[in-house]
């Protein structure tokens, strides 16, 4: 018996090596597919944004028509659909004009004439990356759920696709009513995903998530209605971005919208839903939550609070920064004491999103650029970490850190991949996390030295808890239960590889993404404050 | 003495309904299959719906008026009848209450509602209200051998009679003050007079009586018991029809007759609305019986709809009407699901139904999210429209209150979904399905989703003047 185990342990690394080689061989194929996708989608004209919003929705409805027993077919359809969405969204990358802050890929149709509501979509430098991120992460979620979801498979993939459509809808909306519809519609599939396929305490987590989000959203709805009457009966966001509202109204509306976005981010006092939701959700749910959903809060600040209410934003910014710093330190300290794998990463999100809001409310170009970049980074890295946790959870069915130990022996390839994401999360130079956090700290120090210094301690604690986690899981004395378990397979490696590439690509060449956001961010800054051209030039140098 | 025949054209829908309702009592003598009577009722309702647009005008010396306002409410009543008959066909047979009178009582009570919506005179209003009320008392107790049904009927009757007395008292005071029972004449009279305590007292009595009909707190006490005890199809009927009729008369009486003293009644309605939302939503949380839960939820929805009345504008009125139309679909839909699983009254017994009955569970999911007011369902459109009207009228703080109660409401609606989707089955799954029930469910779910996605169907703009 003993020897059998030994045999297994010795053979499994070679198996893993083979899986790694095979998955690397797949990469050129995927690369070619991507290239082909770029070529094809560039040559064909179609309404890009509507397509990427409604293809997943339509696909979800079609999935529901399939027979329950055809699980394989359902999975393949979901994979094909989500990949198609990514391919169809490629023109947003290739055809994006980086030189203008105005909306691109605009579509506008009357929807409810009685209230002057339009179906208006369009993206600018701030939103384009999130659309692409949502499309990418959904594919990975489909892939990682392949064997993890065995029950109600059809409903799961339909929910996931509905979620994708409404997420992209939120980022693409140019009409406040439409924005709200997508914003709320997203709640339904997410609630179902957490509550049906989640962990033991899933129902509590799902309801907490729903109620927290709903109260914020409904206050935002009132804000939207008030804004409608003050913007000469219009929901046009572009019009609101240039309108000027009375200061008192701005402050009230700032808080109305803040209530929705702060819950989503989540900012310090209203973050308590997040650890529960992230921990209990199935892997795909955690990835989407951490990767995209919580970005919507920060995106809302950028898209709505700052340009709509610039004076109020300036007044409130110090308070927001203080809340952010509290979130950074508080989230990080709590991480130190976590015994649950997923809960630790969930609390690290609180800390990392604190960096994002700190950057945003530093109200300077570096901070904003860093904030947006860090949102993407956090989506990639935390998404990847949740994917990794999901992979071992499938094998061990335990989320307790002490149930692991010495995992590098049975899972060498996995340990290597996990190391990359750990270091990216810590913010090691060369990984994407470094660029984002550096820019945010530059912005933060410019705004306030004290807060900047305090925020920097968050990075130190961050390194402490992530490295401690890595040590406890992979290096200490091996837990006998782990012996003989198979390392990550081809499918799992292929799920993580795109994120590894992104980690290093952004780490070494951040301009790939910063180039997209640059002009839009400067435009936003001009709206929020009267920043001098010289300063913005300076900021541009630092960015480069 | 030569009495000229009044112009009957405006009253054709009511005439058709009354004649058929009387005729159905005779038909019952000749057929054993009660379902035929049900189908005849459906045809009648369809026919009435068809002639509804052609029946505009005033008649009976200005006591009866058929205008856009009444037509919209009659549309709600007829949709109510059609859906109720569809869900009753099999259910009444199964509950051994398969009496032919059931359908004619449904029709008679609907005629009463239609008279209420069309009343231009307080006397007609009262006649309609009593016709509706008496028929519904019997409907609530139609399960003769069921003690709970008997109890429901008795409670409903006693409290209903009490509210009728209040209404009569308020109306007599009003007549004493204005020497008229015509709503428009009262209006023009009150415009010239200062507000007197007697007028306020009469207004309070009228509000109390109408609040009984729409089950607004603190006059809601009858609703949970009656809703729980009455057969489920009757509960669905009661939760939509009489409520909408109550709102119709509130609209007509308060916007027209008391139009000049708006500030006085607005204050009363604000109190009523807040209390109704609070009582309905908070008490719904602790309910274990789904019918009682839906009863409290329907109380809460009356509180939301009152926001439209409070707004005091054409926008508010139209928002209230749109809300009631949407509410009819989602609420009857929810009750139809309760009928489908008619052996389960406790919410806990809905556990695991998504596995055994995925389609019905998905429909219930849509209805529950719609009742919560989450897009892209009709319930959201209704609430949005109401909130917008109230904000426009300057009642933003009241909307904040409504929103907080909406969040509370999410909790108990989600509990149903949670049971169906997130808990393992505990009970043997058995359903009472019938084609009629499925048609009703399908119509309701499609209406809820279509209105949610294409709201222009119901949101026609505030330019239309209703009264």
C-alpha cells in the first residue's frame, strides 16, 4: 500500500509535466484562433456592443431549451458561446480609437419614449477594458466549472451567460435607466449562482448579498429619478456628464449613488457581505464576483459620481480616501488571522479594492490611472487565485488552510502557477500588481502624505499574509491526505495560462492598457478639477 | 307618465355581464359539467373586452360615466376575471366547490367593480360597491364544508358591512354639506367653500371605508384571515379586483369631488400609505403560510400604489393605474402557482420544487422578483413609474421610505425562491395541473416579462388626461 502511494507520488509530477507540455502545445492553436478572430471581426461590420450584450442572453435562453440530460452538449455550447462573445468583442480592442475621450461604438435607439429612455450603448477608455475582462473571465469560469458543477448543469451555465450579458451591459450603458436595469438584472443570476451551487452556508450568503446590494441600488434608483427631472427629463448620461447641478443637490445625489457603489466595491463599513458571498459561492461565482462584479462599484464612481457631481466629489474625496485606507489596513489585518483559504482571498479583495478607491479619490491622473489598472489587475489576479482554490477544492473538498501543507510535492505545476499569482497579488515588480499599486501610491502620496504612508503599510501586510498562506499550503510538512492526488490537468492549466500571460504582459508593458485609459482619464480629471496641462503632462511621463 | 329609455350604449359591457351572469344560473340547471359554465364566462369576458372601447359616454342622467379612466380599470377587472376563471376550472372541481354560482358570482362582483369605476354619482358608487362586496362574501365562503372558508366569509361580511356603514355615514355627511350626490357637483361646490370640520370628518369616513376595500392598514385586519381561508382562486380574485375597484373610486372621488381640498386628504393618505407599507412588509416576514404571506404582500402593494394617489397629479394617477395592471398579472400568477401546488400551504413545503418542477419554479421566480421590483420584470417598471411620479410631485422622502420597505419585502419574496431552489425536497411532489391553469400562468409570465422588457406597452406618457 505504502509503495503504491510512493509510486503515485513519483509518477504524478511527470504526468503533470506532460499535461503542462500538452497545454503549452495548445497555446499556438489558441493564439491562431485569436488572430483569426481579430482578422475576421475586423473585416465584418456589426453592432459590436449589442452583439456582446445579447448573444450571451440569447444563448442562455437557448441553453434552457436543451435537454437536461445532454450535459456535455450544454457545456460545449456554453464554452462556444462564451468564446464567441470574446471573439466578437475583439473589435473593441483592435478598433478602439485611443485618441479621443468620447464614446465609441455608439448605438442609440428609442426605447421608452414616454420617459425619454433610450437603448444607448457606447464605450470609452474607462469602460472598454472591463468589457473585455468580463468576456475573458466568463470563458475561464465555464472551463473551471466543467467538473465542479454536476447538479442543474443547464441552469448553471444559463445563469452564467445571463450574468455575462448584464455585466457587459452595465459597462456599456450610456443611458442611466438602461444602466440601472442591467445593474439590477445582474443580481438575479448571481443570487441564484451563490444560493444554488454554493458552499454549506450558501443561502445565508446569497440573501445577504442580495439585500445589501438591493438597498444600495434602490437608493441609487431614487437618485436616478431625481437626476432625470433635473436633467430636463432625460436619462442621457453624456448629457449629465456635462450638466452642472446645484451643489446641495450634488452632495445628496453623490451619497445616493455612493450607497449603491460603496456596497458593490465594497467600501469599509458595508463590506460584510463580501466575505460570505465570495467564500460560499462556487468557484465560477467567486471569480465573477471578485473579477467583475465588485469592479462595478468603482466603475460607478468613475462613470457617474465623478463626472456628474464634480464639486461634491472634490468635497467628499478626503472622506472617501480615509474610508479606503481603513479598508486597506483592516482587510489586510483580518487576512492575517484567516484559517479559510477562500475567506482569506475574499478579505484580501477588501484590502485591494481599498487601493482602487484610494487611487480614484486621490483625484489625480496617476491615482485614477492606477485605480483603473489595479481594477483590471485585481480582476485577473484574484480571479486566478479563486480559480486555483477551486481546483484544489475539487480534489480535497476542504477550504481550511491547515488541511493543506506540503502541497508542492503532489502539485508541482500547480504550486508554480499559484506562486505567480501570489507574487502578482503581493505586487512584485515585473507583475501587473506592481504597476497598479505603484501608480496608486504615487497618486495617494500626492493627495495626502499621511494616507499614502498608511496605505503603503497595507502592501507590507499584504506580502505577509499571502506569503504565509503560500508557505502553509505548499511548503510545511506534507499532509498525508494530499499524497497521491493528481496535479492540475490540461484543462486546468489552460484555464490559468491566459491569466499568467496577462500578469506578465501588463507587468512588463503596462502601456498596453494604460494607453486605452489615458485620454479618457485626463478628460475626466479636467471635469473633476481644474488641473493644469503641465501637471497632466508630468503625469503622462510617470505613466510611461 | 312617459319615461324615455336612457342611452344604453355606455353601459353595454355591464349589461352583457349582468345578463350572462343571470343566465348562467339557469344554464346550471341543464348541465352537469360545470366547466361549460366556466368557458361561457370566459367568452363573456372576452366579448365584454371587445365592446369595451365602443362604450364611451354618459348615461342615466349623468349618474354613470364611461371614460378612459373607467375603461382602464374595466380592462384590469376583465383580465382579472379571465385569469381567475382559467385557474379555477380544475381547482374548484377538485375542492368540491364546483357550483355553477361560482362563475356568476365572479361576474356579478365584476359588474359591481365596473359600476364603481364608472360611478359619477355616490349612489351608483355605493350600489356597485355593495354588489361587488356581497358577491365576494359568498365567494369567500363557497367551500361550504370547510370551516376556514366559512370563517373567512363571516369575517369578511362583518367587517365589510362595517366599512359600508362608514361609507354611508361619510356620504350622508357629504350630502348634508353639499346637497348633492353627484361627484362633479360636489367638486364645484367644495371649490367655493372653506374647509369645515364636518367636511374633514366626512372625508375621514370615506377614506376609512375605501381603505377597507384596498386593505390598507389600519383597516387591513380582515385580509390575512380571509385570504387564508377562502379558496385560493377566490383569494387571487379578491387580491386584485376589489383592490383595483377601491383605487378606482379613490381616484374618482378624491381627485374630482375632493379635488379642491387636496392638501387635507394628501396628509391622510401619506399616513395611510406609510402604515400600510410598514404593516404589510414587516408582518409578511414572519408568515409561514404562503397565502397569508401573499395577503400581507398585497397589503404592502396597496401602500405602494397609494403613492400615485398621494402625488396628486395626472402622472401619479396613471402610475397607480399602470401599477395595478402589472400587479394583477404578477399577483394572480403567484396565486396560480399556489394552486398548482395546492397541497402545500406552508412556504417550507416549497423546498426543492425547482428540481421536480423546473418550469413552475422558474415562473414563480419571475413572479417573486417582479413583486420585489427587480428589472427586467414588470414589477420594476410599475415601481419605477410610481416612484418617478411621487418624486416629481415632491415626495422624495416618501419614496425613500417606500424603498426601504421594498428592501424588506425582498426578504420574504426571496424566501420562497430560496426554498424552491436552494433547499432539498422534503415533500412528495404532486401537482394539480390543468390546461387552463397553464394558459393563465403562461399569459401572466409573458405579460410580466414583456412589460418588463418593452415598457412602452403600458407607459404611454403622462400627457393623457384620465379624468
